[in-house]
C-alpha cells in the first residue's frame, strides 16, 4: 500500500522545482524501482555533518528553499511527514529538493492521520499524543530543521528514543547559551568577587540604554538588548559541561557528531550521537533573536497556533528573502540545465523513456541501489 501511495503522490509532483521528480517506475522479480532525476550534490545532512553547524546566512538560504518545497506539497494537499536534512538533495547548481515520499499522504479537507511514522528527532508532539495530525507536522519539522542547522544537533536530542519522546511531548528544549567572554570566564573562577563585579559593570556600561536593532549580512534583523540581571556572566554559564542548558542535555553526555560509518544508516547514527559538544553545536546564528523566535513559534505544542507558511515567509528570520524571485531564479537555472542535458534512454526490462534529465534508479529496499543502475550522461 505504501509503495502505491508513494507512486501516486510522486506522479502529482512533477511541476515543482523544489521537489524531486520521478520520471517513472517499473518492477522486476526483486524490487519496485523508481526512476528519479539525478542530483549530484549530496544531501543537506552530509553538508551539516561536514561543517558541524551552518552560518545564519547559509541556514536562511537553505531553509527558504525548504519552505518553498513544503509550500508546493501543501498546495496539493499533501503532507510529507518526514521532513529532515537527509531528505533534501542538492543539485549541481546548489538548488535544494525534497525527496522520499514514503510517509507522505494526500489529505482531504479537515482529514487527520493517526499512524505514527517519521524520524524520532523530527516527530511532532501531536503525532506522539495519538490525537490525530495533519499539515502542521511539516511546520514542526521545519522548526527542528532550522534549529539543527544552526546548533548542530536536534533540539530534543536524548540518550534514548523514549526520553526523547518525553521531551518532545513536553516541549522541553533550549538554545545554547552564548559563550562567556574570557574575562568573565576568568572572573567566575576567581575566589574574589571584585573581578566579577568589574566584569559585570563593564558589560552593563557597554549595553546600557534602550534596545536597538541592526541588520545581519544575510538580511535577518538582529536585536541587542539592555543588560538585565539574567544577562550576567553567572546566568550565562551553562549548568552542564558543553555549554548547553540542562534541557538540551539531560545526562551531560559529551559526544561530537561524527562522520557516517558506511555500514550504518543515518537513523542509527542519529541515535548513537548523544548530546553534542557545544564547541561543535553552538554556532553564532543560534543566538539570533529572529531565528529563536521562529523556532519557538514552529515548535508550539498546539499545532493550531503554529504560523502558516505565508506567515513563516514574512517572519523576520527571512527578512530580505524574495521568495518569488527565488522561485524564478531556480526555474531559470532548471531550464538551463535541461537544455544542457541530453538523455534519451530506455530502462532495460521496462518501457520507461526519460528525456531532458539524467536519472538514477533506486530500489525501495533499504541500502539497496539495485546494482547501481544509472541512466544518463
């Protein structure tokens, strides 16, 4: 049933430049094979693994395309239910496309789903409650995606899936605390209060006055605020090793995100990571007020209170992003690539002819590329 549903959904998504296109399918005694367009740039999870964290500017650029992918799905009344970095593939020009529609479902108006599917780190709270879910689960996943790109780990990372689900259901997460300055760090370790008072007073002098705003290079509005009691070096010091608030790492585990082992699935890698070291997870963009505001809105436990996609696009996190212009630019790039590609091949054993795009044939069996069958170039 799932394969039939996936095939049905895939055939409806041919008009989007942000969704992986399926040229056709065929079956042999061993597998059902999907012929899909070839995207040679790898996936977003690998990009994140290579860099540890992404900058604010990079995160805005990638997630703007993710928003358009989700928007194109929802416009066809389809919920993806497995939005995550592994399912965003990159073209050679850097465009991002959403793939893997195995959990996707087409919904009638006001229809709700009750099955529990998805990647544990990205599962929405309402999926776990069993009360039914719909389109907003993709918005929850978008919030998790933004957090993971900026921080380097998912917001509810826990040593076990059970504990992770408890934290998801409670909305128990936090952003990394900003690192203390060297002077403040030294003052906190001093037995005397004088150096600490001097540090705090100098911070107060530098932050006095009303709040102000400026614009980040990536076009995202940033805020600076007056010093409050909670802004002191003492409160900025995390309560556990790694510089993260207790909610992020309940057991104090200290593991860095590591390169994938070939024999392990990405799902297994995620579950074995534990809580990441803040040296690799607290990117500067994670402190951006607009980023934190959007993540907080998307990770609202009440799905009816999450922002709509038009509201997401208007959020200050995406300030300066011309979504219509982005669509037009990606469309123009796709036209150029299609003109350059010359593909006219018949897949052996089937009657599917593919023109205009190089394609790769992938089996539905896990970790099985059907002998590496490739059509194109």
